[in-house]
């Protein structure tokens, strides 16, 4: 009897299910840990445990759309999600990791409201900015925040130069007043925002997630992903041609790689081929592949 030794335990336990059950398993939200993912989460961990001091180090996590920045910071947050027992009611619940998204065209008030809502603070848009600032510093202490992650940081470029500088000053004051490290997450346009301010660019160490290239990281990533695809035959993925075709079709972007491999595996189940081959990659119809267009960066306004 075939023991399906090419599969990870989770895939092995469902490989004998029906085609549709296996296909729906493929498209479930699996977390894949790979080189850059592990590096980013360990850097976040380092900041999380960094001894409190007046000038805390901060981080700028950047990379092209779809490389897995948000996935990595969300996985990190789940690591420190407080258990149900530590919930003490009202809005004062522990929030060791705060994640928020920079509003689309941020003003100082919208920024503060968004962060306060991220810790479930009872705020209304009628509240004054000075009150919101005071409230935020005191709530972050109460809820035990040790790291603040601001995703879609490049949205700041859509504000006017004046608004942008006010939000940047608010962020600098926040990390100084609370000794909480801040992680800005975004595409390369986020670096422009940081570079715009001297103090910020000294404080925010850039960490970059890059598309996959040929090499050990790609090999390990592929092995992990393919071992989780419940196909009944072993796939011959360890050839130069297979990897080259993958990179050509996906640009090495994580989300594209995962979609292409999932779509190919689903087709291999439907057709009965039961393994990935060089040809099966090209059989995925373009609409199924749905490689996202590179996002247009918001213009960097100077007035
Ligand atoms: N480590 C991972 N494990 C599983 N799936 C992942 C992983 N990283 C990325 N993905 C897949 O790729 C998609 C895009 O990833 P993510 O949203 O993290 O990209 P991003 O770098 O934040 O892009 P953007 O700049 O557009 O926000 C995710 O929704 C998920 O489907
Ligand atoms: Mg993202």
C-alpha cells in the first residue's frame, strides 16, 4: 500500500478523500513558513522583547505587493494573542501587539482614531485630537502594548505634505512617550515616507521581503508547499526547468507562486494526473492564475 511518503501529515490524512474535498482543502488558508517569513517574525520578536528605553528602535518592513508582509505580521500577532482567560472586560483587554492600517488619506485625527479603535477604545470622531493623543498613550500602557504595527504605511504619501508631517510627528511622539517600538509596513513607496524625515530614517531599520529567486530558499518553499498539496503521486519539482517555468510565470511573488501551485494541483486532481509536472503549470488557464497587476503607488504629493 502506498504510504504517501511525499506528503506532510496533514495532507496525508485527507489524500484519500473525494476530489472536491481535496480541492477545497487546497484552497484553505494555510500558513507557509519560509526563510524570509521566519526572518521577519524573528525580527518582530526581537523588537517585542527589546528592553524599554527612551529611543526605541523601529522597523520598516517593505517589499512588493503579494510577497507576504501582511501575512507575516498577522501570524506574528496571533503568536501573542491573549488567551480568553486574560480578558478582563470593557475595552481594557490586553493588546500586546497592535496592528492597524494607515487610513487611505490620513489626517492626524483619522490616524489616532484608527489606532484607538484597534485597541477597542470607545472613541467618536467628535473627539478632539489632543484628547485622543492623551487617551492613546494611557490606553497603550493599560493594555500592555509592546509593539505597534502600521500596515499600508505608504498611504501616508497620499496626504498633503503638511498632514503627512503632522502624522509623522505624532508617530515619533508616540514611540518616545510610550517606549513602544513601531513597525511600518508597506511597498517601496513607504521608504519614501520615512526618508522624508531625517529622524525617522535613522530610527526605522529597513527589512526587505523580496520575490523568490533560484536557490535554497525557493527549493525549501516549494518542498513545503508541495508536501501540503494532497496529490496521490509524487511531483517531480526538483528540476531546473520546473523552477524556471514557475518563476517565469509568477515573477517569484509569493501569492502568485501559491496560486499557481494550488491551481495546478486542483487541475491535477480534476484530470486524474495526480501530480504536478512542467506541462501542468502551463495548463492553468490565465483567469484561474489571476496574477494581480502591480499596484499603482499613490503619488507622493509635495504640497
Ligand atoms: N506565509 C504565507 N503562507 C500562506 N500564504 C501566504 C503567505 N504569504 C503570503 N501568502 C498569500 O499571499 C497573499 C498576499 O500576501 P500578503 O497580503 O501578506 O502580501 P503583502 O506583501 O502584504 O502585499 P500588499 O503590499 O499588497 O499588502 C495572502 O493573502 C496569502 O494568500
Ligand atoms: Mg499587505
